[in-house]
């Protein structure tokens, strides 16, 4: 696992969290530091690999780092164990093992580690990301490359994960080969990030499409669990975001709450089935198939949406089939 790497670059092992924080401030960026740790259980491994700063870090207790003005580089963060809550603007991401995100330069953010959280961090200079964007597309956006503040799962079999793994393995090597390979591996790593994480560089999808992808995932989850009572917590867990962030996205892009959206989609699925499936035996069959256990409430909500009771839709479908 990546959390076992950089052992030869250990700065602190079972050290004071405050000293780990001080080291991070000197080498990464200034932040406000709060923790409930009362013993020396923090761990930090850190090294430079060409232009990249590589770290494996844990604090041994619930700890929050706040960057009120952000830092002057891109921050790639990948959780290896425990949980990490990342807040960027109005977005709140809950990262669990295998989930990663990218934080843009000069963007206020805060990060909260769980007591058992171990996280891998790569600091990437803005110049390196701009150079890679120029090499790939001949263009750098006017305000610089910016990544969408979204969480992404990295399978340990994906090429992106394997590239990160290779990066940390090569950082442990002291051979001349490793030194020669650095520029190519740096460029490959940044190219993988530009491919994997949505951004504003040439050829990437606009923000509207990114939100469409988010809601496509929501729709797929609802459809595959259509018989279940789906809560906002279920959707937040599926999307790997906080419930607050989930509600903010639904309010901004759909104008309804997550619960109302689930009910609306289920009712529309029920209407489509009653309107076209001549094999339907009863309204109660449809209600139960789509997770409605209170038939009276289902009928009232169906009538309010479609202007007729579900029994009326079923009768009309049967009459049309008989003609």
C-alpha cells in the first residue's frame, strides 16, 4: 500500500502533532491547526521528487488544518485509511480510502483528519501543470488551469493509481536512473491528473456537463434501488459528499431537495409503467415495485403530479390495449 512508502524519508514517527504541523507550514503553506491529540502519535514522511513534494501523513487524532488564503501550488490528496473531510468554498467532500481530490492554488480550504486517517499528498507547482497543459493542447486558460472540487475514486488497478504508486517508488530510489526518469514521470503524473480530474483546460467538459455526470450517477443509484426507501444520507454516501453539500447541489441545480427528487423520479417511473405495461395487474403492485408502502399517499401524490389517480392511468392503458 502507498501508506508504507517513503519509510526512508520519515521525518516524524509517533511525534508531536504540533511539530508535524510546523514542518508542513514551513514546507507547504501556512495554516491554522487544531487537534484533540494528547499524545505523540503523529507520523510524517516527506521528500522531494524533482519539482514535486511527496508526503505521507497522519496525526493520530482528530485534527483540522485551515488554509484561509490557500497555498501557492496544487494539492493532490489521496486517503489511504480512515476518513478526511475536505471543504473548498461551498463544497464539502468526505474522502474515504481510495478517494482523492485536487485543491487549486490560492483557494481557501480546510481539511479534517479522523483519528485513523493516513493521507498521501503531492504538491504540484503551478508552472508544471501549465507546462503540461501547453504540451497537450497548446493552450493554458487565461486564469490558469483549475480543477473542479470533486471527489474521485481511484481503483488500485487504474493507470492513475499505478502512476502515483510508481512516483512514490521512484522517490525512494537513489539511483541515477531515478534521477533521469524524474521529468518524464512528473509529466506523466500531471497528464494523468488532467485526464482523470475535470478541469478547465482545452478538451475538458464544461462545468454544466460535470454536474450532469453527478446527477447521472444519482439517477443510476435511484433506478437500481428503486424498491428501497432512499434517503438523503444514502445519496450522500453514494456520491461521497456530505449531506450539506448534497442539499446545496440539489438546491442550486435542481431546485428541489434530494428527498423530493427521489420521490419525483419514482412517481415518473410508476407513471411510465402504468402507461405502457399491459401486464400490470394492480396499482398496489406498481406502488410496491417503486418503494411506496402507503397506497393512499401514493395515490394522492400521483394524482397531484399527473392529474389523475394511478387507477385511472391503468384503466386507460387497458382500454387502449383492448382496441
